[in-house]
C-alpha cells in the first residue's frame, strides 16, 4: 500500500492507496485519483494451446519514454500493471545465440 500525507493548515490528512491508483494534488484543497491500467499477456504455441511454453523475455515501450523488460512466468503468463493511459508497443525479445 502507498501512503500519502497532505496537510491543510493545522489538519493533516493521511491517505492509503491500493496499488494501481495514482493520487495527485490539483489545487490547494483538491485531489485527483486515477486508476491505472494493465496489460495481461498469455503466450502459447500456435499449433497447440495446451502445451506450456517456457519463460519469454517481453519488452513493453510506450509514451514519455516508458520501457519495461520482464520475463514471463512459467506457462507464458505475465501482467504489466500500474500503466498510465497511452499507446504501448509489446514485443518478445529473442536471445541471440552463436553456434561454433
């Protein structure tokens, strides 16, 4: 949980936010709360949906220089969370292997 502290003169306001929300002060006595989005990824074989796939390195890039490289879990499932609104580009990253 995220803890935010705001003061109004002699009063102090404590707010506890759940993950996935963004709280921003927009005026001297007003605030804006925004629910952040998520992208859920499920990777599977093209021919057989029942066969589990090993971990995959995923690259997510988006607006304002956002970048996140993460490895999917066993079975090819992963969630990118706490995303601000915008456009994103998701791609799997293959390891380069050299054989001699």
